[in-house]
């Protein structure tokens, strides 16, 4: 288990000098701003008095410091502001005047009532990038509907895709809609920063969960509906066959994909069925094969029962066919590859003791992607951030006394 930080420490970071005011909670916004923080942005996390709801998820040593919160909020600073108290919104606007990016996942109507709309932010920072993470696009009939990950998976067709091969709708057991939307929002911020560097102009950016996940799903499954008029059903049949799953072996399971002509040829020859390759066009013609995935994957599922997992892994690797044993989440912590690349880093958190965190997955030859700040306690940097925003010691004490700011 690596305890090293990063061999690029001391080099610059891609977003050095960029400041982000982060009014998000749960996972969509925090994962987006985690990416920006990892790239070097100074992310100021503005939390309500009860804190980000994700602080309470999972096992924890101390209240408000759950593992999902800690993983998604590293490299950030926390300031606790009650926007419903006099002075709270004024403090947010005062901070925004020194920020490049403002990110929120509050319903736009509520932001407008608070006095934190795009127009309000532009009044204090004309070139600000104002990023709204919403459930649904605000010019459509679903605009006012609330949205969470489960609902978005159901609305986008993702849950029904599970039904098409398993018999009933189901959710992917990760916060797929949240994280896909967060990734889209992060790259939207990067593109907007690049555009602003050329034009000098800020703008409002809306990133809706529903449309983002719908595009994600339809990219694979629009099928015949991609033509007008439609020339066939929706769905990519290779992904929807009930046999596309880890194959059961004689003593366990193996994940693999016998997919290309080359891999089918190698696989069939290695299993003593090489004569099938030339004789049956399903194996050497991708167009024919695309119409027969259900029966081909069924054939594979029967063949894999004949050998052990270890035997299959040796054969598949010899054929240069992608494969892996089916690992559990627990297995990942001790995975030899992840250990060798320093994916997990152990360190001492000033409040939470020894912790394990994940490094940035990408590698950079000329930038510092090292860990630099632990996930903060609620309001840990309240005074620090207010001072940077021009508040005097007396003004800070007054805000804390009224409950508009907390530490």
C-alpha cells in the first residue's frame, strides 16, 4: 500500500489560480468540483448549517465525516453559511466577486429567490462562469421536477435496459446519473474556462441530469430509431443478451469479451473448435455476428462451464483476449496492480486518524496531481475564507454571532 504522495510534487497544477465557489451537495456537484480541485482549483465549499447530506453516509469515526463525503471533498475548503440569515447571501456574493466559477445544484427558482441567480452573480463578477446542475433542462415541461440518481436512471431508460435482459427493471448499483453528470459538468467548466481565456466573457451553463444520462444511454441504444423513419428497434443486442455477464466456470466466474474476428479465431482454435471459424460466418463476419449475439453468448456460457477459472484465464491471456477474474470491492484494496501504481494512499487525517484515499487516476508528466488538502470539517475554513473576502475580524464575529456564518 503506497504512502507516497506523487513524484510530480512541486510542479504546477493545471488549474492553479482558478477559484471555484461550490454550493453543491450529495454527489453530482461535489464530484464535479472534486475533479476541479484535484486539477489545482481552489474550491471553496459553501455548506448550510447541517452540512452536506453526504457527510452522514457510511461508517464513520466521527459525526459528519462519512467515507463518501471524504472521498468527494478532498482538496477543498469548507465555509458554513446560512443563506437564510441576514448577511448570509451577502457573504456568498462577496466571495463570488473573487471567484472564476460558481457551481450549484439548487433549483434555479430557489436560487433566484435567495438573490443568487446568474444576474445577481454577474453584478459582482461580470465574467463569472455560472454552472447550474439541474434535474431537467429548464426550458422543458419537466423543469420544476425534483431529480435524484434513482429517478434519473428510471427516467432515462437505464433501469428498463436492465429489464430487457433480467426480466424486471433495476438500478445500476453506483450513483451513475450523478457521476456521469458530474463528469460532463467538469469538462463543461474546463471548456468554458478555455473559451473565457480567449473572449474574456463569462456565461451561464446548465448541465441537466436527465438529458445527460439520456444521451449516455442513447449513444449505445438508439438503434434503428437513429434513422427517420425508424428502420428497426432500439437497443444494442450485444449489450442486452441475458448471457452477457461474467461466465460461470467449473469453480467460479470469469469476465471476458470474445468480440473481434481475431479473438474469435484465437478462442476457437485454442478450444479445439478451429474448424468452426471458417465454416460459420458468425465467427468471421462482424455483420453476421451482430445479428446472433444471443446464441453466441449462450454457446460461450456453456463452454465456460468445462474448465476452471484459472484454466480459462491462462487460455484467454495466451490468446490475447481481455479477461479478468470477478473481483469484489474488498479485493480491490489489495489488488497487486492498484498497489503497484500507488492508487491507494494512506495518510493521517488531522481529525479522522489514519485514512485511505484514492489518487487521481490519470498520469501527468508535467503537472502536480498530488494530494494537498484533507476533506474539511464543516466550516473548518469559515474564518479563513471570510478574511480572504475582505471581512474584518469584527465583521466575521458579527456574522458568527447572528448565525449567518458558523465554524
